[in-house]
């Protein structure tokens, strides 16, 4: 978890001003560089680097080549080093990842990111071309923000350093506020500020004195490598290699352990790798809720600990307060975020950092990468394999619950014998709407729509944005491969990485995600549906691959924790007066953005019947309160 920052001078202030400002930016990112920071200056460029040593390389950047003709600042970890060393003809195997990137730039130019595997964000200054070349990894694990003006192009790993040097007007973005309230991070470039942008995942950027140009260098595709006869065996090989890649170069590695399938798989594989290498037991970190809580995962965590390959640290959640330290969290995030449980995740980062852990393996993304396989249900319906469809749905009744039969009949209506009836009903609806145009149209209303002020919704076209980017198009549901690709390309993926990155950085911890390994992602995307969903078990290939590695109770568990009830009880128990202020007595601050009567009604329902709180009501209250706290913070920052 390093940090990068830079200023490209176009016109205006002299280099001495850039030197002062790059130091300001690094000071704002001090938490990202506990092992040191440095900067490099040339006539038109200032590059800075905040260093967290997680790969035991020579020291903090920026690094140069060719007497300063090339310079780089990078937050990176490359996983295909051996391949790159061979292709680039480099014999020194200890060369830093950042220098490998510069060598790749010399060989392939602006196509170099395509040849890199791992997590990276970097900026290369090419003095001969007077060009700054920047890139972000395929999935957006490493963040990259920038502001472009006539005088200067400024970039950093966080928004705060850009605000610190006064490059942005700090005007808040209604477009992003509407997206936040809708839970829709649909714009890969926008941030909470109108003139600060993010470099999208799998994109590169070139900045010169006159322009900024973005280019996509990679698009997710299924693996073209021939598959082994046993998909589970191939998955296990790729997964073990991914875990190994993410523990390279440092002994201070730990892992999150929630008791779920994903984190437990990582902890068990990494623990075995430590044992095989005669290393100490892998430190793990687990949140422990009170017994009987819907979030209590202690029985599953204990199953993993009994295997005696990890050293568990338990973090008790005795009195969960979701808005504790929220001012600090908003400051580190640079705006509101879609992660109600972030304060709990931060407690894991805090505990890991206190024990000297610099790299924390995280099971985030297992659902998306391996896939629950629900697109396979549509494949079965299209093939009219009705009994197989029913068996898969009944097998996963934990997910579908009481609606299993109703959803099954919807499949029958769309794909099966009832299609003529469905067509007739649709024709009748259209005829009624023509005859009585004022009659209400029957349409599915997104649950978040009532939260947003109608005027804001119209101005930001949030409904249109939802239909374009937030809701899976029907065409994507026809096969598991298309469904899976859509999920992997969703805007929530880089948003989650950015939130976790900034939270972990405050504790000197770098999260790493073994599921988000390029070869593993491409392999999973290439799998047929029955490898992902089988006998009601989603992520079936992962479960099979972990045979003999995971305790069976974890390997074949179907349930997931219910975090909602803890969020509700925590808000009402510890933040009642705060919520009364934010949502009732001092609600004028959020009134231009939210549908206030709907918000107060949701808050009233939760207050009266917390045990019956619905997910939309919880989202209305949490997002409205979060927005209010951030707007207060913005107001204070703008005050003289």
C-alpha cells in the first residue's frame, strides 16, 4: 500500500511551486508511506512516492532510467515477473517492479499495461516525448485520481492530496450524489467532486501540455487456454498460485477469516503454504459477534482454527456503533461510500496493523469471480430442462426462501409453456395504456427510487442511468457466461477496492485479493454453468477444489450472515440522537437531495419495529445520514 502523486506543469507557476506542492501532497498521504517518502523534480514534472515496504525492494521511488529520460512513481505488485524478465531480457531477478514497468514501457510503449499482471497504478514521465503515461490495473485494485486544468495536471492515490494543493474547485457533484443514494456507481470516471476524476480500471491515460486522452487496454474475456479434464484441479492450481503471488517478498502477511467459504479458503491455503515453507503460522483476524447474533460466525471460524495451521486473533464486536469515527472515515474516503460495515472492517485493519501485519489477504470478490452460477438457471429454462431447473432452485432454497415456487413459475412464464399467456397479457396492457393514457403503468419500481428527491432524479437522469448500467439487461441473462461477465464488469468492483484501499492505508496495511487474479478470473469466466451451480451449491468448482483443505462444515455451508440486523441495532442503540438531528431536526441540509418524507417514514418504521426492518428502509436511513455528515464536513471545509 504505497501512494503516488504528481504534478505536470503546463503553464503558470514555476517548478519551485511544484516542489512545495508535491511535498504538501505527500504530507497529506503520510499514512500511506510509513516506510518513507521522496520526490523527484524536472523542468516540467514533479513526482512523489509514499512507501509501504511490502516487497522488500530497494526503497521508495520515484525511480529513473536513462539519466532521467524516464521516471516513474508506482504503487504496484507484479505477478508475472519471471515472464517479464525473460521477455525483456533482464537477468537481474531482484529488479524492482517499478523498473520492470519502465522497461516494459520502453519495449511496448503505451501498450505495456496489457502485458502486466498484478495490482498496479503508475505514472511514467517520458521526457523525450514530453508525455506523462499513466495506467491502472485490470480490476481497479489500486486507485488513481486526477485533476486536469490549463495550468497543471495533478494526480494522486487519494482525492485529499489534490484538494490540499488547491487544484480543484471542490464543487460537489450532484451526479455522484444521486448515484450514491441509488447504490449505483455507474460512472467509472466521476468522483464526489465535479472536476476531480478517477482513471477507470483497465485504462491508461496520456497527459501532455495540451490534452488528456484515455484508452482502454484490456477487456475481460474467457481464458483461451485449454482446460484440464478436472476443472476443480485446475482451479486449485490457479488459486494456490494466486495466494503465493500475494505473499511474495514479505513475512508480515496475515489474512482475514470470517468463517465464510472465501476467506476460509484463502486462510487454509496460505496456512498450508506457510507450513510447507517452514514459516510461522499464518496470523488471521476475525470479528466475533455475541452468541446467537445473526452475524455470529464463531462456529465456522473455530472449524478452521482447529486445523492448527493458522494463529487466530479474535476481535470482539460487543457494542457495534456504525457511525463511530465517521468524520474520520469520510475524510479518508473523500466522500460518501457504499459500505455500511466499513467501521467493522477498519477494526480488522487496526488490529492487523497493531500486530505488525503489512499485507492482509482478503476473500473479497469470491462471489463475483467464481460465480454463484445463477445465469445457469436461465440456460436450463431456455433448454426446457424443467426438472433440472426445479432441483437447482430447491437445492438453494436458502437463497430463494418462500419465493422458490413463485420464481420457478416466472421462469415457466418467460421461457416455457405459458409464453402465449404472457404475450397476451402484455398486449392487453399496451392496449389499456393507449385507451387510458393517464392510468398508471405497471412497472417494477427500483427500491431506491423513493429515496431520491424527484427533482434531483430528473436532473441527473438516475432512472435512465439505472436501466443503462445498474440493472442487468435481459440479453445478459440468457447464458451464465454473459451474466458472469456483466457482474465482473459492474462498477461496484472498483468502488469496493477504492473504499477498502483507503481504509486499510490508515493502519499501514495493504489488502490483497487472491480471487482477483487475472488468470483465475479468466478461467472462472470460461467455466460452464454446471461447474458453478450444482445441486443448489453456488461456486461449486471452489467447493470441490477445497476438498481436503477446508473443514466440510465450511466447504459445504449454504448460509451467509445477516448483517442488516446488527446495523439496525447499532444505529438505534448508539446513534439515536445523531439520527434525530440528521434526519429530523436538521434535515434541511439533505432535503435538496433526498425525498425527505420517505426518509423520515423509513426512520420511523425502523425505530418502531427494528426487528422487522426491511433492506430498503435501512438503506434510506444509512445513506441519508452518511450524506448529511459528509455535507456538513464539506461546509466546514469551505468556511473561512
